[in-house]
C-alpha cells in the first residue's frame, strides 16, 4: 500500500479506470458481436417487448411499462436504478430463424429502470420524443446499458477526497489510510440485556466512536440486530442519521427492521424488492401522500397542457405564465421535501443513491454503511462526503465486491475500505462471536478457517438437526463410484441400504463450458444433486416437510449450473409439492439468506485440477454457512482437493462420520 493516503486513492482511481474501460469493452462486445439469443441467456436483454401504458410518476418522470413476451423463464439482471438502452431488429432477424441477419438498430437515448416485477418492467424515459420513437416501432427490445453514472460519481468522490486539504473529509481520509488514530469517547457502558455480551459491546463501541467503528458480523451472529440497536441508540443522541448499503436489497432489509422498531425511515431511490410494507416508506410514496402534492400535480399538468397547446402568437405572455407556474411548482416541491425530511429520523439509500438530488447539501453526524465488505472503496466515499463519522458493518470474510477486470483485481481494486480500516485500526473492530443459525459442526469449520476459532454456537442451535443420528455435513464425491451409485436409480427409496448394482453404469461427471455464456455446468452432477435431495426428502417424509415447512436451497457457484438445476427441478414431478420450499441460486444470490437444508453443486471436474473462481474462498464461506441443520456438498474430490482448503474441508467432513 502506498505510504500516502492520497497516493493510495490515486492508485484506486487508476484501477477504477481500468475496470471502467474493461466494462465498456465488454459492453461493446455484447452490443456489436453477441446475438440476441446469447444476450437473453446471459440475462442482458429482453426481446421482443410489448409496450404498455405510459404516464408521469410522482417525481414527474415520464415512464413506460414494458413486458417481455418470449423467453419469460430466463434469468435476467434488470433491477431498479439500472440503465437500459432500446433497439429494434430488422424483420429477417427473428429468434425462431436462428438469429441470422436482422441488424440491430439502437436508439440514441437511455432509460432508467424504475420497477421490475416478473416479466414486467417500468422504465423512466428522458422526454416525450423518446416515447414517440419507441411507439413508432413494432420490434423493440431492451438491453442493460453500461452504468456510467455510478462510475462518474465514484471518480468525482475519489477526486474530491484526494484534493481535500483540511476539514472533516481530509481528517477521515488520514485516519482511514494514514497514521492518525481513530478517537473514542469515554463513558460508562450502556446495558442492553436483550443482546448477548459481544453484541452489547459492539453497540457501546459504536456510541463511543468519534471517527470510525466496524461491527464485524460473521454468519448468523446477529449483525443486523446489533446494527439496528446501534442506530436506535444513536438516534437518542442525534436528530437524524444516514444509513446506506451497496445493494437495494440490503437497504430494504435494514429499513424494514428499523420501521419494526418504530423509527421513521425515508427510503431514497428504487427498492429492488418493493413489498407493501416498504412501499409506503419510499420517497415517491411519501411525496405523493403529502397534502400539498395534489396542488403540485395540478400545476405540473397545467405546464404540460400549455406546452401541448402552445399558441402561435403572444409568446411573451406564454413564457411568463410558464415561468410563474414553474416558480410555484418549485416552491411547493421544496416545501414538501422540507416537510418529509423534518419528519424523518433515518434516511436510507444505496451508496450511490446518497448522491440523489433530494440529498444535495445535506450533512449527517453519523453514517452507517451496512454490507460494507461488498462495496468498492470509491462508492463508500460518495456517502462519506456527507458524514462526520462512519460506522461500517459487514464481514470481509464473505463476498467481496464485484470486480470484472483481471488487471484491476490483481492491483487490489477489490480491497474494501472496511478491510483497510480493520488492518490499520484493529481497536476500531468489534467482532460478534455468538452465532444463532447453524448446527455447531457446520459453524466450527467456518470459524476455524475464517475467524481464528473465535465464533461459537449458541446453546439453542448447537445440536439442531432434522433427523436423528444425522451427520450435519456430507460430501458426496462424484469421483467415488460407491458413493454415487446409490443415487443413480430413478426412485431412490433408501440409498444407504439398497444401493444400485455396479453394473447399472456410472455416468461421466465432467464439467462443460456453456456455448451461450462464459459459465460452466455439469449435467450429470446436476441430476445427481436432485437425486440426493429426493433421497433425503424421502427419509424425512412428505408430511413432515410440508407441516414444518422445511426449506431447502440449492447453490452453485456457476450460473450455468443454476439454470440447469432450475430446469431439471421444474420438469421433475417429484418436487411439485415442495416447490414453494425450494430455491436455486448462485452463491451471490444467497448472500444474507439461510435455509434448513443446503445442497451445493461444485461443478468443477477435470484432469488438471483447475477450479477457476472456486479459489475465492470467501465465496465458499458464504455457501457453506447458509445451512441451519444439514449441508450436502456434491463435487469431485480428485479435482477440488488439490487445493488445500477443499482438501481440509473434505477431511473435516469425513471425520464427522466417525464421531
């Protein structure tokens, strides 16, 4: 790390530029070379679209509803806040004709996703002219666009922090990256009998922090509970705080918990999963519900009507009338905003959302950043510019930020601000040590490998399980015919006592690279995984699974395997009664979630021991700690165990069988 904080930030900027250029190159490749079919499978494109109604939302944005009418089962990456571009395709390029010919023609504007639900999406458009362009074409599609706004905000934040010569921003920069030490207040600890000792200590450390504090929460240790308590107590001392996270989902989650405590929350931005509960706390809904809003809406409508019927003469009077109406609309909007912010104790938004125009010029004594270990340092500085002190919560032993450029990754762009502060200011870290999620056998391995053995299981979960005499962790080895043979029958009634005969034939559990994406899959391993789940369900019994709502997650590090598992699951009638209790996703998709039973399909199976990004052990830490009572890994030990971590895990799991 460079000796100077400014040099470090300048290096981060250079790495961010590499990432930006890499993303632009990738986008051009997707736009100019990849066919529509491939883009749909990669989740980058909806085509064809049915255009629905258009209207002005509460923020006076022109929006249009669109619906995808084909390939509705494909996963996609469209989320609120993301930018999209629109295109048309020549008639010769229909998907059913193999995607040959049919040039794509891109419109010269972008929209912003406002809402997504199933196969319907609401997109905000720049103006009425762009709407008429869309309406004038029949064969319209939408594609994810490079989010240049987020990069611009990150570059601006890094430049501003680097240039700071004095003031609070410069002080925080030098504490985080320099030799200055973080300060603390001194007072008697506050008692919280409903928290465990390490949670209570963490809340008190947050209250004592002058500059920065980290709440390090390993899986299942109640990080959110602790953070909510810390925010609640801080509000006894401050009138308002800013709460941010990298993702909309994380912001929604912490916002829900705060509203459950009776805290007045104003949610800025577009929640990625808007439920009825959170919808009423969003800025848009609160704005619409304000008593002065009907007057504002009437003025805005009057302005639009005047423009629609612009007179050919008397232009000066026309412009004067428009100016008076706009001034009155601005006055009303300012008054509504002041009213909303004065009633609110917590402003909640994503890190980039903290640059929203409605927060312009606002400062907060305390900024809380949840899931800080998943955020690029540059994005954290966007919000820190508004703060007097910073509280970070997360776990840098779980999922890192997403960095796509190999050179930027190698240079350390994925090193988070939370990691840096934890290393430079160890006294500012408060580790939560008691977990309430997992059987102790599952937690013990993670604790030893990632947390120096400091995390322990609460007594009430230590021995939790579904079946008597069950082993909490299993590894079904696809390189071991004796292990896989019992699950290769069509209806495995009791795979332990009634194995299939060796002559039944052992499939080839080899990985494949998917032709339509860069992902990998392992078809035979996917089928084996579902057979293993069938066998376990039959052991438990259908009535008990449904009565106790025993939920199960199937995880794979590879999107290709996830898609394959979902397809096989849909086609298998055995799982029909259980589908509401089953979920299939990538490791990233399961971050922050938990299930009674977890099966992990590891996919990689090759002669030379190549395991790709399974080398990212933090990702595997997330995967194995999603299970409450039963964890089953499915993978090739000959391929995976050439890596010390997987060899250690394999040996640990096998040792459980002898206990």
